[in-house]
C-alpha cells in the first residue's frame, strides 16, 4: 500500500475495501458529548453508514443526532441497556463490518477511526479493539482492554446471535463479543488510543451515582462471565492479539 497522508490515505483504504463498514453508537443521555463523536464519524470516508441507537434518553441526545443529516437515528422508547441497543443497531446495519464507538469519547479524531478500521479491513485481522488513554492501569499494562467499547468486527459474529444479545445484561455486550471472537479464533489487533478518553460516569451524574453505576457495569460483566472466566477470557484474547493477522479468517 502506498503510504499517503491524511484524507488521501483514507480514500485509498476505502477504495481497496471489499465490504462496507457500519458504525454503531449506543447512547443514553449523551447530549453534551455525542456531538463531538458524530463530527468525526459522520464525515469519515471509511464509514459507509453511521447508526445511533438512542437508548431511552431523557435529555436532548436525539436532537443532537438529528442535526447530523447523514446519521441514522433509532430511538428506543425506554431504556433497554447497551446490549439490546447494540442489537437494534446490528439489525439495521446494511454492511458486512461493524465499528462500535462509545458515545462519550473525548478527543476522538479521524486518525483514530482509521487506525481502528485498517487492521480488519486491509490487514487480515479478525477484530480490532482500542486501549484508551484512560483505560484502567492494569489494562494498559497488559496491552488489552477487554471491555473497551471501540472495536471493529465482522457483522456475522453478532448477527447470528441477536436473540441471545437481546437478553444479555445491559453492559454485557463486550464480554459476549469477546467470547464469540475466541470461539472462532479470530486474530485481534490492539489499537492504542493514546489521545482518547471516555467520560467517567461520575462526571456525568455525580460521584455517588457514578460509583454505583460503575459497580452496576461490573456486575453486568460478571453476570456474563465469572471472575475466573474473566481471567481466562483475557488470557485467550492476549494470545489471539499476539498471533498476528490471518488473511481470510474474518
């Protein structure tokens, strides 16, 4: 591949793609934050479509999304949780690959989106996953954030299991996707997001409510995986991250 800078490089990657890429962004009360993510995602040449699933928001999230005419909005009338919101996005997706982005990212750039997409679309990896600037210290030390919300994967991995995803705990989707990737032994590209942070729940709803929400997220993960299975899943994902790309595996 010719190494060309910036937008020209993105267009070159896009021209070499054999399949399209849909970005799915699940959002609950993210009006102050989602616009910054959509500024990047809605204009990125590698994203053939961008779908926001508004998970029962009670603020102006939907209004912010509507200000981006190219973005498809799916509104859930009540809060169903991230897992079910993600499934709704997959059902609407028209392309073969999914890029999941969290709605509360700060400092996301077009270069980050390109870096996340490229390993899967043009280098033979089965999935890519980010490690953010503010991922937990242990994840940054390991070189893998197994619950990161930023990832690219083949749609078929999740499209075949939507009824199961619909009944997952609200924040169980990342652990579930990991299990599917491990089951199919797809290679993993870890992508450093050294400039990107996600907004902590304490900054959204206050310290006490944020702490309780963080614990609820942890409990959702352990409802999908036991603590021992969390360790096993990380070990297996690290092995897949070190295995290198396998063209045609996805």
